[in-house]
C-alpha cells in the first residue's frame, strides 16, 4: 500500500476507534485502564490508539499495559520489542507470570486452559492495582466470527460485547477495536512492523474459529453488507450493542 493509502486507512481506524469509545461509553473521566498486550498485531495497535487517546484532555484517562508470560508453554514473545514499543508510546508495561496444570481437567483443551489462566492473571492484577477497566484487542471480525460460531455450534445468538461489566470483579472489559476490520489491523501492523511474537504457540492449529472466520469472508462475497446486517441484528437483540442514546423503539 502507498503512503497515502496507509494515511487514509489510519484516519479511518482512528475514526472507528473513537466511534466505538463514544457509542458504547468505553472511556470516561478518571478511568485507569489496563491494556492486555499479547504481542500480536491487534493488541499492539490497540495500545498505540489508547496511548494517543490518553494524551487528550478529555476524557482524562490513565493507561498501562500487561503482558502475560505462560511459564509452562514454549510460546515466546519478543519482550525487548514490547518493552521498547511501550516505552516509545509512553505506556508502563507490567510482565505477569502464570501457568496451568492440564491434568486438572482433561475435558478442557490446552488452548482453553491457557486463555483462561492468562485472563485470570490479568483480572487479578487489574483488581489488585486499582484498574477499573481492562482493554482487549478484539476487532469486529473477532466479534462476528464468535457470533457465527455460537449460532453454528451452540444455537445461541450471542458474542463478545464492546463493554462487559464483570460480576465478580469491580472491573469492566472494553473492546475499543469493536468497529475496526481485521483487514485494517493487518495492513497497519505490516506497515508499522507490529509483531511482538517470537515463537508461536506449539499447540496452535487450524481451529473452528479460523474455519468460521473463512465463512465470514465467504458471506462477504455473497453480501458485501453482511457486517452491517449482523451488527444491526446484534443491536436489536442485545442491549450491550445499543449505542449511547439509541432508543429501543428505533431498533
């Protein structure tokens, strides 16, 4: 892509990011936000956008980042790159360590257990250090793919919400990239060399999620407006997807 094309895409992504923050009340004055930094393209783009937003006067927020190291999985991130990246963005980085014993529940896959224990480490750290929000790097493709997976395998019209207030923690999960497309994160990550992953997880394989993501792409060839259609359906069905000020009788 040319410099001009990248510049236009960056402006579009910032616009989508700001729209999600406004539509779903993701950021408010005096928020202390912990960014979950995995080292992948999406979380690195999220950190960049959140760092930019934190430099604005309104809303006045504080952001820091946490990277979870899973000690029992030979999955490696380039921590020096992540530390340099965070330092350049003016964001404090915390390194958290955790692990899991796969023999405790043979019914769960290694991927499930790894994701759960990573998330648990983030929840605990956020709670213990006074953060009121945890920012995750899921983009619109992730949200719609999860919707299609739940429809296909669970028979439920449900997915990850842009904002979720947790029941057992005084913490809200926010997804500021909820309106950003994966094609945009891929292009910007390539241009800016966003890649903190050194050795990929040895258990990574072609998953149901990856197959379902391909189905979403196929649906887009049948109907280029499929994203908007699915999002409107989510707004009608789930209160969490209704924009601030959006009236129920207009949905």
